[in-house]
C-alpha cells in the first residue's frame, strides 16, 4: 500500500469536520471539540499527516496532554499509523522535566541553583519539607496548616509569582505567613538540589525567557506544537505554549469551553479565548458530531450548558436517535434515594454492572449508596476515592468510639496513640467522668469525643481537602443520629466494613462485574452505557460553596454537563426532598440544572406517595406560600426562606442581595 493510500485510509475514517481540522495547513488552529466528538483520533491523525505528508520529523513534534494515560494512548496510535515514536509526547510536567534534564547537563540550570542530578520532589516530599520548616521555626501547625500553605505556594508558582513578589503583595495573616514559609521552602529546595512539580513548569519557562540560546534551540526544533484539553491549561502552561510556537506559530490547540472543570487547581478556560487575541490569523474548527451518546442525552446536555453565557457552547448532534427519555427520580430522603437507585440496578441491570457509573458531586455522598448496594449484594468499586468507612478521619473517630466501650481494644488504642497521645489522654479523662447514658447515645458520645479531644483542630476550613474530611465527619454524625445505641451503631458499621449486613453473606462474589462509583470530577474523559447522576439538589450540584458567585455557578454547570455527556445509552437523575444535616432532617430543593433541561426529554418518577404533587415538574419544584428550612452548612445556622422569593432568585427575577434581606 502506498503512502498516499495509507493517509487516505486514515482520512476516510473521519467525518468532514474532522478531516478539515486534520488537513489544516501551516499557522495556528483551534479545534473546539465537543464531548465524544473523536478529538483523540483527530489529534493522532493530525500527527500522522504531519509526519507522512508534511515530512515533519517525529522529533519536531511537541504533543502535550494532561494525563500519562492519554499520552500513552496517543503515542501508541501514532506508532500504529506511522511506525515512529514521538520523543516529545507527554504531559506538560513530563516534557518540561525532559527539557530541564537536557539543559542541566549543559550547565544551563546553574543560575537556578540546580545541577544535572537534581531530584524531583513529589507531593509528600514537598509537605515533608514544609513541616520541617514549621518544626525548625516553631511555627504553630494549628494556626495555618502545612497543606494549606503548600497549596498557596503551588498557586503562586503556577502564576509565576516569586517569593519577593508574593511577600510584597501579601495582605492577610495567611498570606504573610505563607510568604515566610515560601522563602524558606525555596531555599531548602535549592540547597537540596531539588525541584517540585510546579518548578518543572516555572523554571522551564524562566529558562526560555532568560536564555536566548536555549529558547531558539527548542523553537527551531519543534515545527508543530499540539495541545490537548487546552481549556485545562493554567497561566504558566499557556506561556510555555506561546514560547514554543515561535516563530512558525504552528499551534494546534484542541479544547472545549464546556468541559473546563478544574478552576480550583488553576485551570483557566479563558486561555482558549486568549488564543484568538495572541494569534491573529488563527483558524477555528468545530467538532460537534458526537459518537458516544443518544440525541436525547445530548439535547439535555446542551439545554443545560447553554445557560452559561461567558463562553461559546457547541451544538452536539448524533445519528443515534432514540425515543427513550432520561429518567428523573424524586425520593423523600437521601437514604430512600440510595435504596431506589440500588433497586433499579438490581431489577434491570444485575448482569451488566460493569456498564454502570454512579456519579456524585462530593465523595461524602458515596456512603448511603455503598450500604444500599451491599444490602442488595451489588458489588461496586470507588474510583478516585476511598470507601467511606476506610477514610482516615472516619477510622480515627471509630477508634475513639470503640475505646469508649472497650479500653482493651488494642488496634483502636494503637490508632488513637498515632492520632496523638495528648488527645488520647483527654479522651480517657473525659471517659472517667462521663455517665453511661451519654456514652450510649451515639450522637452525644461522638460529640463528646470531638469536643474533648479537640479532634477538629486537625483540619482547616480554608483547605478544600480538609473541608471534604469535615463533610465526612458530618456524614458520620448523620449515620449516628439514626441509631439509639452506640454499640448497635458500631456493630452495623463493622458489618458494613466487612462487606456484610445483617443476615447477609459476603456480597462481592463477582469481581469484575462491578458498579463504578466516582465523583463528577473523576469522571471526565470516561464513558459508560448507563449513568446515574445522584444528589441533584441545590447545595450539592451546584455545591453550596458555589451558589453566591456566577462564575462558580457556571463551573458547576460545566460539571453537570460533563456528567451528562458521560452517558452513552441511558441516563438517570435522582434527588431527595430532605437530607440529614447535623443530625436533623433539612428540606432540599431540586438542582436548578434539572429545571434547565427541556421537560419533554424527562420521564419523572416519584418513589413515594404524594397525591398532592402536580404532574408538572416545575410546579412541583417550588412550593408556593410555604416556608422551608435551609441549613447554612458552613455557619451552622438555620434560615427560614420564603419559597416565592427563592423562586424569583433562581429565575433571575430577584437580586441575591435583595433575597438575603428578605
């Protein structure tokens, strides 16, 4: 087969829009690629076209994506198409590390205090260095947690803010404290001939800016620069891309505004917009044909994301038509939601569990579904997270609880000592003067443990990871509130931990055929025939910490869009009318994103008797002339909200400031 025919064969597998993008001539191009539109095929075919037709050497191609898995897949496909390996294909971090290694051997990193044997510190190493700085300087760990300071330093490096500039701009206590640690941290890294992951990017950028010889070397080396998931780039990654594109400006950027969901770690979807300003003659291609989902699923996704006004939205379409609607289940409580989802899976999909994904906004939501699946002997796995009762903060508190009833429990005692001997001493002091009735009440016992050991001081509410741990602790309180006796609570948890529930044998006998459970963030890039999006409520999706900022609501809406577009054949939504929060039941409201879906696409089901409910979803959504209790979770207060005002707020008829005054 001739060379031309080989390329022709690859091109024949593409649709017209994909083919146009692949055959783009010299100069910058932006490919807006919708979910399931075949962007990986376009990228790898583009590389094959450059190598075979444009005669670009494999060493002259810089192909970057965001995960090692995706990079490996692309390199594999390119080798299958061309028989050539791509030496510069990988993540931004891996490719920057490769460049730094090469240049260090020529002495070009001495200016930055590094020689060719520099070490790369991972996240644990970084934290260890910061904790060491705390210890040397007698800094109070409880005042500003090392993990929070580490995160602040990382953000600064990704914004190319050095220690001096950071100190000059520091305003509050945390920033001023971080400035001190940042300076010591940088000195330690250079003294130890080490870099962290953020340095790989920032030092590589500085090297290009400071050293014209090195900069020109790589600009002349790379004839074409291809960047996947461009909406996920941060500031330093954008600047690196711009530098490497010179002088040819042969940039091929692939991305989708609607799938930008990592703002919390520095990603900026506006980088896609900046391309048009920085590359005046850029050509835009749109990939809107979807090869994954049915048209009803795509229409639902589009109807939701179209409410975002700050970025372009692609109109996805497919020839996979079906009359089957998306199903929405309303349940009375969070526990009933989990039971309903489990019963649907058991009844309809028991033989195809591996085809199912259960997606939630926060990992704390997994607990109820884990237990419901166990009760029905439905095996599951959690991706990107840990099973609820295996999370460290939960295991800590359960160890304390067990000690309350059995001081001879050696595993629990050993864990408690690791948490802190002083905390254990305080627990034992409290136990010596606490009556039996308090201990036998699960909620009272748990509250007493937390207050007397000062356990929550381990966590900082400004740290997202710590906030997730605090949410998990709150969920443990919710579990405790449903038991009258602490020993009964511990017995039930022990059965759950072991994969057993009362009078049931081990449910997990069919490894491989498992339900996949994960957060919406973890689901990006994946696809499943059957998807359950659960907890579709205000406060969960969108998350309570995003509700007051329009930019954050748009990020939450993109997250919803990503969840919807994971589904290939069947999509279920579910929400609860009430949930346990801080030990009592609070009313919940359906997510605004549900009301944005064309109601003709939905089949609405209610798993409880509600004869007064209207058949119209939007009528049921709001309860006119009634009051509801809303828990302001972070402040632990209760507000009584007029539902008519809430209706007006969510329909943009009432300003948020006016709403809060009511």
